[in-house]
């Protein structure tokens, strides 16, 4: 009996330390929704590119000339922003709900470190993508988005579930591979931000969310 009580005390101490050093209220379902938004956005973008007279196709010379008209560029940018807003909004809603259900704080020193470490590489990557757009290097934007997003996830994973690191490396590697297939960036983007997120979200939901709900 004493040994069991000792082990239980150690387990409780370990859980308290884990909660104080890691943000564990991230919702797996948020990843599933984000992946669905990304795939829908990629389908809409593909339809716009296919219907336009743009020179965007599977040819390196053409996709790096910056000849996509400004109206189409604005539409694609609007789709990307819409996907981002929907993904972040859903993540905030589901994560807040999970934190309240588990009687945990949503905004403390740990979550602040998580946000800072996640958005630092992400913002740098976004600015770099704007530079690529400025110089007409259209074909490299999708690979760079995947690379910097992967780095952001890896950087932030030390303040939340370690599983996030796997998603980060998957996107990082996919982005590097995409640099060798210029012109197919939209497909890689859909895989990284769409399919990978759905798989990761289902994994996290089954591993953590269901357990915490029991």
C-alpha cells in the first residue's frame, strides 16, 4: 500500500510539473479542421488557376516569371488569409473550450512562450514569401511556406506536446522536397497543410482529447 501511494504521489508531481512547463490544452480537432480548410482552399485555388489565362503550370521558367495577373494574385492571397483566419479561430475556440473543461488557464507564461516561439519563425517566413512574390519567384512560395511552418512547429513543440515536433519535421522535409518539383507547389501545400494536419489531428484527438474527456 505504501509503495502504491508513493508511486501515485510521484505521478501527481510529474503531472503538475508537466502542466507548469508545457501547454497541454491544444485540441486535436483543431488540426483536423485546419486540414479540411487547407484542402478546400487548395481546391478553390486550383480551380482559379485552371480557369485563368495565367501562365502557372508545371514549368519552372513560367512559374518564376511573376506573370500571374494582379487580380488572380489578390484572389489567391484572400484564400490563404481566409484559411489562416478560419484555422486560428477554430484552434482558439476548441483549445479554450478544452482548457475550461480541464480547469486549466488558457493564457499563462507557458502559453505566451508557445505563441512567441511559434510565430517568430512563422512571421519571418511570411515576410520572406512576400519577398519571393516581389521578385516573381512564385514557384518557391509554397515550399518556403512549408519549410518555415515546419520550423515554427519544431521550435514551439518544446512548450507543448512533443508530438507536434513530428508534424514539424514532416512539413519541413516535404517543403524541401517541393523545391525540386517547382510548379507542383499547390499539391505539396495541400498535403502538408491539409492531409498532414488531418492525420495529426486525429492522432492527437485519440491520444489526448478522448483520455482527458473520460
